[in-house]
C-alpha cells in the first residue's frame, strides 16, 4: 500500500531532502503514515511517541536489550504469534557488536515514469518560493533522532541498490549514534569501516543507486521476510537482525535476563 497522506511532523522540505539519496532528480515523494495512522496501526505500543508519531521505546529498555540475542528475541516473538520478525543472509559490518535502536523506515521501489511525473508536479505546487533553501543533507539529518536505526528497503539490490557512501553514513551516524539496516548495498567501505558501527547490508558496490524512486517514509516496510513497522525495536547481532514490536520488548528482556525486567 502506498500511503498518500501527508506525514505529520515531516515538512515538505524534509521529504524533498531525501531525494539526495537518488542520482536522478526526484522532487517529491509519497509520504509515510501520519500520526493518526501510526496511532491506529501501532495501538499496542505501551510507551510514549516520537514527535513524528512513531512508538518511542525508552532508552532504559534499549539498554536492557544488550543482554538479549536475536535467537532469544525470535523465540519470544514466535511464541507471541510473530513468526516473521527475523532476517538473515546479511553482510555484517563489525559483527562483534550489537545494533539496537528504534526503526525509522525508508522504502524504495522500481522507477515508474508516470508516478515520478506526478511526484515532481506535486512538489512544484507545494514549494514555497520565499523559503531559503536548506542543504538537502541537513534536511535529512534533521528527521533522525538519537537512537534511531534507519531501516531501508532497496529491493535487495546490490548493483543499483546503493543506499549511500561514507559522507552520508557519517552524517547519519552523527544524527542517530547508530548503524543501519539496508536491504540493498552501500559504497565506500574503507570510509565506513572505521566508524565501528554495526551495519547490515546485502553487500557492497562502488556504483550509485539507479532505476528506483523513494515511495515511503515511516510506513510499513518489507525487509526480506519481515514487515517492519516504524518504531519497532531493531536488535542485530552476528546471527542476523530481528524487529521487535514495542509491546513485546519487555518480554524479550525478561527472557534474556531470566527474571522480571524491573
């Protein structure tokens, strides 16, 4: 489903900012879930919410997840009726570390000229000629919060599936303090490796992304066999990555600790 509602908390400028991830001009995107939709589709969330409406699992629980493995988490989720939350088959950067944070979802789809034409027309109509242009990289980084994990669907591609290079990834790391998950590839491995952050990708490629358009921000996103919701907790280790619905985080922590998580 392509969500066409304006995403509350995300300005048109911020959405347009993400176009710098594409080597071809694309001046507007279909928006993600708005706050009302996120409230509806993540109604089991027992915690507060980020300004953009995503569930905001507190840092306390994220820290407690350091004791959990993806094996334990997957077991808890399967018992709770969520058998499709674990994904493997990754090229893992720094597998001696863990990746833990709140999912910020980004979805690309294959290019389609008629759709791109509409997106560009909408953006021209929505643009404010009196606004001082903000550097696109800055717009994107302003969308992220500390503790976020960008979860990016680039259709599993390696060639033409490059999410970005070392400059983008360094800026993203400064904004989130975290690595990312990309069902695609990235480049500039020599520049990314020293950051010492855990990254899940399908591989590496020196080229740029092509034949793709950005169609979703903070909407349900498919990563391999998993449907990821904005605000899911990402837990990654050398085995793979699991996406934990917020209302099940405490159960995972309790199983990992062997005692109630209080």
